């Protein structure tokens, strides 16, 4: 009987120990800390502009628009002024060039003892070309650089005795017409177009006299006699 009571007491104590163990497992560890989410900050409501601020913005926008309009008008006026000035400069240079060409043509025909240059055979931006004979062997080319008359060439398509001597007559008249103060004899001597013509003709030569360059050049059978400033 005593033995049964003892076993019952042991069973009760065991049950109590088991219950305590289960309770300990269910409790959270003291080392685990709860993480709290940061509080959300709501933006402050945007203040509505006051009537004074609205009016100030309107005035500022109008002033900015007016300033842009004035700047565009001033820019357009400046561009138009530049265009007119450029056009006036071109017109003036054209008049000066044409005056020089007319003076040359008048002195050239006077030196040759003829009445007129005739109509140009060809007219380009860089040259005005006249035929000097009926066969088309000789031409006079007036050189145009920009808006300026800057020189002439007497061109011979095929250098023969008759065409070369005709070219020399035209070249002498051109020298006098281009610069009334020039000495054709000095130019001919420096270019080998005098007594040494036959031997010296194939040799290219140039001479600068008082800022004007005179030249002689043969390319194949063609001959070119030039005046440039």
C-alpha cells in the first residue's frame, strides 16, 4: 500500500515537471526584440497663392513677353540693316568694276583704232570673254575676282607666225588700256617678246612693274599673255 502511494506521488511530480518544460518552450526569448516600422511623415499641404502673388506673376510674365518681343524686333532691324548695307556695298563694287571695264574697253579700242569691242562671246562670274578675230583663234578674257576687275589675258589657240604677231598687237593695246602710264616696250623686253621672240617665246616669264604683273606662258601650242593686279 505504501508502495502504491509512493508511485502515485512520483507520477504527479513528473507531470508537473513536464508541464513546466512545455510552458518554457512556448515563451519567447528575451533576446528577440520587436522591430517597429518608422512613422510615415505626411507632406504639408501646399499653400494656395495669394491674389497679390498671382498678380505679380502675371505682370512678370507680361514684362518677359514684351522684352522678348522687343529683342526680336531689334534683331530683325539689325539683320535688315546688315542686308541693306551688304546690298549697297555690292552695288557700289559692281559700279566701280563696270566703270573700270568701260574705261579699259574705251582705251583698248582707241589704241587699236577701231570703233567697238563688240558683244562678249561669253560672260561668266569670273570672266568676260571677247573674240578678237573672225577665225576664233584669238580671245581677250577680262578677269573678274569677286566684284573687281583684276586683269586681262590675250589667248591664242594655236601659236603661229600670224597669230603671234596679231596677239602682240592686241597685248600692246591691252597694256596701254589697263594702265595708261605703262611702257609696253619695257614689258615686251622683260618677257622676251622683243628681238628674242622666236627663241624666247616657249619660255614662261613674268615681270612685276609698279604693282602690276605681266606674264607670258605657252601650254602646248596655245599662248597666253596676261596682265594682273
